[in-house]
């Protein structure tokens, strides 16, 4: 192994279970508790590297060294790579230079190339380090999807070829974010950020012990460290918390990958590809509770500024109207987030109804509801933001919502819409007040680094890392 090969707690751990050694050889710092892993005896590890982790030649070689180090420790390694740096954005821009509305089938042919480049280059680097590796496209790797171009869903993973290749003692590199529709026999892509889902799906199909997600941040934080410098890196989050966090603006994991992991019991480990640290585990609620020394009732503050609001004024107050509005939006493929409607008090019995959508869907949403002619007017607002607090402990703590509203009121921030789930409270506010709201809530709920015990009082690396 090369001298600068990174130390890797997870693969130590995987080797340890593969060799059925006692717990003493397992890095207790990475895994503080005994583990109920997906497949306890699996020596297969899936390692996913994001775009910044394969951006330049040096980064590709660094990823290759991590992969080789894992192999040399005795793991069988499947690595999933994203496109390099901003490649996908550049490919989208190239398409838009040619066509204002690129044909989706061809868009997928184009976008899927980014990930293939990363894999081929990384395989070359691994060869030079003395290991055997082959790169595979999503379709060669057996990723079967439906036929919805640019947002396909994985429907099956036929992993025989990967298994055979691992048996031949080779490392397998799989191009993330893509698959093939068996129906149309065409290449598909899985939506932006889809390499996370490729990695989790492969981990599930192969019964891997863990799906490691290597990225440019040290893990998942109690808030965006660019807004809250004192944000704390979380040692662990439950699938449910992570789902709410990804859905409300946390960018580290694609929402669908978290859903897939929860449904298949795949343990996710988010960590930095640039430094060694404990990262963040995303696991079941039971395991998450075991691993957290103290369970704060709020885990994180998330935010999003990528939404817009549509308001229908003067909507008739009669049964069936809301059904028509939201069916039309669903048929147009538009995801709706927060919804509010008031019960009319005036003589005219007309209501106002507002909802939020992804900003990219705003024009389509306005067109869709305008065509229905169920309201006197349709307005839109692009200047909205959303701040949310998430925490599994909220279920058993009354008064959390009251505190959120008081904190925002104290900051002079007007709450325009509210939505809740058992473990999340979201408030739609003016976009320019989002950073203030995030900071105020983070402080009020004492989520900072100094508010909780260190994860491991013995280890320097366990100090929360801030920044990037
Ligand atoms: N390259 C794709 C994107 O930028 C997929 C990914 O990185 O996961 O969205
Ligand atoms: Mg990503």
C-alpha cells in the first residue's frame, strides 16, 4: 500500500468482520456501538465519490488510493463515481446552446457520459497502483430503470456481472446516475444528484456492509456551516430525520437515495474524501438512538431558497376544487410542497389558496392552474425562502412549534406559511431573512458544537469540523 494511502476506519471494520475477529480490532471511534449491519458477514463495500472528489487528476488519484487501500485491507470494492466537477452543468449548457428544449432521450445520452469519463480515468489510476479494475456503464452494471428520461427510477439491479467481476478479484467502478430501461432499451439518468441512489441501490443488491458516500464536506451538519460557523457535525442521523432534512434543503444526499436506503436497510456513511474523520452515519432510528449519547429533541436546522409560491385568489368554496387543482399539478409532474387555504369568512364565500413548488416548476405551475379557471386571480412570488427544524425527539417534546414561532417573531421575521410533520416544522419566510432565521433557531435550540458532549473525548478528529 502506498505510504499516503488514507486510513480508513470503515474498511478496517469490514475486514474485521470478514475475518470474524473480535471487536477489539474494530475502530471504536468510527463505530461507537456494536453494529447491526445490513449483512454482517459481507466483505463488500460500496464507495461513492461525488463530483468534487473526482474533479481533477489529483482528486481522481486520491479516490483511487482510497479504493485500492480498501481492497488491500481485504474488502471487495464497488466504487460509484459522479461526473467530474461541474461536468454535468457544462453538458446541460452545451445542450441548451443547441436546442432550447433538448429531446430528453438525447439529453440522457449526453449526460451519462460525464460519469463514464470519471470511471475510465479512475480505472487507469488503479491499474497504475497495481490492482485490477474495470469500469462499467450503468447499463453494463445491471441498473434497470423505468423509461422516464432525465428522472428515471431504478426498478431492478441485476448485479451478476458485478458479482462475477468481484469473484475474479477485480475492483468494479460503476458510472453513477444512469441506467437502462428494459422497455425502450435506452440509456436513462436518475435526476440530479442521482449517483447517491446508484450507490445505495448497488449496496442493497450486493448486501454490502455499508455504503460510503465520499464528498467535500466532513459529514452532515446541524445547519449549513456557511451560514452558521458554529454548526456541529452530526455523528449519526436516522433515516427519517435524513429524509426530512434532504426534503427541506440539506444537499449532502439525494432524497431518493435516503428513501432507498431506508426501504432496504442500507447503512450510509457520509464522509470527506479529503480528510479522515468519523463522518455521519445514517441508520435506523433504533441504531441511531443507541449511538447518540444524548438525544436532543431537535437535530438540525435546514433551509431552502429554491422554491416559489403560487397563490390563487377568489377560489370557490365548494367540494372538489382543491382536488382538481392538485390533480392537474400532479398530472403535469409538478411536486407541491407547502399548501395553505383559508376558510372564507366573507359573504362571497371565496377562499385564497397558496402552495409552494420548486422554482424551476413555477411557470408550468402558474400555467397549469390558470388554465383550470377556478380562481379570480393567480399570483406568484419568487422571493420566498423556507426554514425547517428536524428532529426525531420532537415527537415526545411539546412546545417545539411555539418556540420556533417565538424565535422568529423575536427576530422580526414574518411567518407566511407553516407546515409540519411529526418530526419537522417548516416555515415559509421572506428569502432575504433565511440566514437570520437559521442562525436564530440554531442558537435557540442550542445545536452548536459547544452545546453537546464531544463525540469522543479521546480523539482529536472528533472535534466538529466547521467550514468548507
Ligand atoms: N453528475 C450528476 C449531477 O451532477 C449526478 C451526480 O453527481 O450524482 O447531478
Ligand atoms: Mg452529489
